[in-house]
């Protein structure tokens, strides 16, 4: 059986100014952090469509029927404003459907949603991701803090696996995971399943949390899916592919 997954976000544009003595010039680069996940799912039962952050403002569906072909939506490093302020609202002051409420309804009807961590996930850098108190937060198995929720771990942290027998951990225990370099600090909701967290001496913050909303399943992974919060060793680790195939498998299982 095959499943369709929509990855939304995980891209950015960088503008740089170069100074060379008296002179200066600018350059612009488009960058994406999606490749490790794209590679991990290649050839699997999970067929991934990738929608960049700048495409999502207008390209993400405005009607719930536009999500009908997807079994899982992944929101990764993309803030709530991209969905709340499409050009028709921001530039033309027109009313459009609220796509955050639409995603909540989609999950309640049986869709599956995961939020991956990053500087514009959960509440994000300087609190600018703004997922707190939104309809999407309502369905997540975690709640967001009202402040900059980044936890930077330059020394690296190795996941503390709380439920080694859970299906999402199949084939992933018995050896230490490669290090991660940061997470978004969140609070697991009552009744959800915290599968992995940071070590107690590094805060004990949730890393992988699973839950349910209505007929749908939800998950939160509070670190990144690529550098910089994931080390190159983590992305190259055989367990990286197994982890995401396991998590997606749990989301679609009934």
C-alpha cells in the first residue's frame, strides 16, 4: 500500500552583502533543508510532494478538498503567517478561508499531521513562528510556549528513548543515536505519548511525541530534519531513514 505525504516549508532565501575594501555587492541564494528527508523516503511506500515555504503562501490549498489526496502533512520550519497572510490578504485585504482551521478539520476527519522542529516551528526564534494559540496547535500533541522556544545545544545531545518497545522505535534501539544540536522547547499534552526526550541533565525536553485528534493522528519532532540542529552524522545514520519511515507508518496505521 502506498501513501501520499506533503512536506511544507523547509526552505529559505538568503541575502548577503559582500564588502571588499571600498566596494560592496550583494548576492541572493535559495536554500532547502529537505534533501535528507526526500532521500530517506525515496523508494518507500511514502510518496513525498515537496512544497517550499515561498510556494505555500498561495500554493497550499484553501479548501479542505485540496488535501484529500494526502495521508500525511508535514509542517517543517514554516511559520503560521505564511498560511494566515497570503497575498490576497496581505496585499489586497480580501477575505480567504483560514487554512489553519482547515488543517484542524482535516485532522479531525482522519488526516495525519506532524510538525518538525526548527527556527520557524512551534513558537520559534524570537517567538515569530507564532503557532501558539492557533488551530494547528490545538491538534498537536504538544503546546507551545509564548516566547522564543529554541534550546541550543552546541555540545550535542543524544536522545533518551523512553519507550524502546514502541513501534516507531523498531530497529532503533540498542545503540546510542547520533547527536542533535537543538530543539524547540514544548510541553507534552496529557494523554499523549512521549517516545523520546533530551537527557535530564540537558533539560529533559520532549523530542518525539505522538497523539491523536478526532479520527487523525499527530506527532511532534522538536529537532530539525537536517542541519543545523541535526548533525551530519545523524542525517547519514542508517536510523534516520528507519525513524521517519517508522513515524509515518505509525501515523497512517489504524
